[in-house]
C-alpha cells in the first residue's frame, strides 16, 4: 500500500471544496485544501453574498420612494457608495473567517497558495512543495469569460464590480443573463444610467418567456436601456477618462464603467490535469460521472469546474455526495431534476421545473394557470408594477410540472413551492390548500 501524505487533497476552498473537506474529515479522512485566493470561493467572496447585500442596499431607493405614500416624510437623503461597498467588504471578511474556522474546527489543513496536479496522486504547491494524496478533489470553480474585442482591457467583470472606487454615473453592461440583470437592477436603483447590450434578442435565456417579458417591461419603465442583437464591437478611452462603447449597429454610448457578464468558464487552465490522463471538455470542464469521478479514478471534481449546474447549493450537494461516497461508505448521486433558481433582479424572478415552452415540447397536453396581479403594497404606493405567477400542469396526471414567478420576494415564495414540485404534487393539492391572506404567495393556491 503506498503511503500518502493525505487521504484527500482538495484544490479550491469554495462552496463545494469546503463542504467536501469538512465532511470527508468528519468521516475520519486526513484532509488538506489549497486555495490561491480567499477561503469561501466565488459565492462568499465575489458572488452571491456580496451581490445580495448590494441588492438589499440598492432596493432602499424604491422603499424610500414608496414610503411617502405610507405617511412618512423623509428629510434630505443621500447615498454613500463607499460606505455600502466597505460594509459589504467587511461582511465578506467576517464570512471568510467563519469558513476558515470551519476548516480548523474539522482539522482540515489549509494552504493559501495555488496547487496543481502532477499525476493521479500528486500535487505541487506554488511554494514548490510536493505532496501526495490517495484522492484529489478538483473544486476550482469558474472564471468570468471576457469576449475578444478591441478595448476589452477597459472593461470589468463581476470580479471587480464590488470594488469600484466610485459609483459610476453611466454603466454599460454586456450580457443579459444572471449577473447582467442583477447588476442592472442594482445600478439602476442607485440612480446610475444603465444600458444593457446583448448579442441575442432576449434576456435570461432559459427562464419562462412571460416572466422575462414582464421583467423587460418593468425595467424599461424604470429607465434601463436595452440594445439587442448588439454586442460590443469596441471600447475606447476618451480624453476625459470616460469610455466610448460602440455596439453593433448603434452609435457609441458614453460610459464610466463597462461591466461584462457573458458567462463563466471552468477554472482549469494550467491545473495539470493532463498529467493524470484527464482530457478537458469543450468548455474547459472536468468531465465526471454520476459520482463526480473523472477519467482518473483517484481524481474527482465538483461544482462549477464540472460545468453542470453553476449554482452554489448544487456545488455544496456535490461536495457532500463526493465525501459520503468516497469516505462515508454511502454511494450518493445528485438528483438534478427540479432545481429551483432565482435572479435577484428588481423585481426578482424565480422558477422551478419546466417552463411552459419546455412542457409543451415534452408533454402531450398541458394546462397553464397564471395570476397577473398588482401586489397590495405596490397598489397603495401607486407603483404600477405587476407580479406574475404561473403554474405549468400536466393535463393528464394533474401534476404541477413547473412554478414560475416574478414579483416582490418571488425567490422567498418559490423555495416553498419548489418542495411541492419536487414532491410531485398535483394542481388539486395546490387548490386544496387554504390561502394565507393577505399575501402575494396566496396567488399560488387561487389560480383557477
Ligand atoms: P449567463 O450564462 O447567465 O448569461 C450570459 C449572457 O451573456 C447571456 O445573455 C448571453 O447571451 C451572453 N453571452 C454569452 N457568451 C457571449 C459572448 N461570447 N459574447 C457576447 N455575449 C455573450 O452568465 P452570467 O455571466 O450572467 O452568470 C454566470 C453563471 O453564474 C450563471 O449561468 C449562473 O449559473 C451563475 N449565477 C447565478 C446567480 C443566481 O443564482 N442568482 C447569480 C449570478 C450568477 P444569450 O442571450 O445569447 O444567451
């Protein structure tokens, strides 16, 4: 039996890597993890968590505006970007310490440097130290894609957006996916002039069409400009320091910041996986089987680096499943059906299961129920924005195949509805549930 330094060496201390390390250690494994940036990974350091805090911070603009209708007289108001930015950064520091403490409490050794694979059981750290492990887990996540165009060096990605020195007056955002729509909402609420430019003629590909249309309508009414079929062709720095952004078929637009959010690619460059006989996939991903095992039996991969579903809770589940399978004697696979997801745009949208278009393609006959309503709070505040909930139902079995919603707090409501979809409940089950009044969520059981 070869003698290894560790039972498990994890590369990447993000959501998937930390969960796998902790659980493997709790199963008795000797575990080490290497992280070249900060413990916590994308979600904690420069993704979900700081983004959600910026969403909260920016939403006050609408709340304060609506407050007058509820009797509040507010004095002179101002917004301090540096204050919000720095509070968010300090919360990220707190969380990084909490994640580090989790590793320490579980006796997981951590190296704060880059690690690369040198063979099926070999790892080399940036310091030059070579270590061996019976199992290696690649959990290196993904990295923003920057398309090629002249002047792209003037643009930023979601990695840099949390650290802007000043709040830009004019922002151009390239892409119309999760990150683009979330930051369009944040910057718009904070009073910036926002232009979203996309290569296609749609936003949020993959979400239900009626919700996407609703988000487009509301955000246009809130002042966001859209340029469709119009990707950036070039960005030039003007003499006054501003940026001239030329997009296909349009005159240049002036911006202070250009945020590019055109997808994220698995972080495998220079990782040495070929030394273990692993051929990367077309997007640079590590191909794995249902048990997260790569072509090399001692090397596994979880999370965004596998390019399956780029969502934190999925990476966490994959990390847990890997550790239980390899170190807990409990072979575990993930059920990827009916994963709920949300976009923290303003208003947010959320969905689980099949969209109407997907269900029409997969089922003989479906029924679609919608509730197009004006939330009570919006009515009172004289805010014209309407919510939209949709149930997609198999007409034969009456099973609810999908729930989709846009409106205030939609992600909070959707999480509970996702349990019903996952459990295979029927429309009759929804109808049999008494409404919780007055709420927006009651629309879910009142659609006839
Ligand atoms: P998305 O895949 O969501 O959207 C990418 C956007 O960029 C699309 O509008 C797409 O156009 C466009 N695009 C793609 N490639 C190019 C290109 N080469 N040139 C020009 N435009 C291009 O990516 P994001 O970067 O927004 O987010 C990455 C991932 O991170 C998401 O897929 C999601 O999994 C995760 N994420 C999840 C969040 C959440 O759960 N709330 C929040 C943020 C990120 P087209 O219209 O043609 O598709």
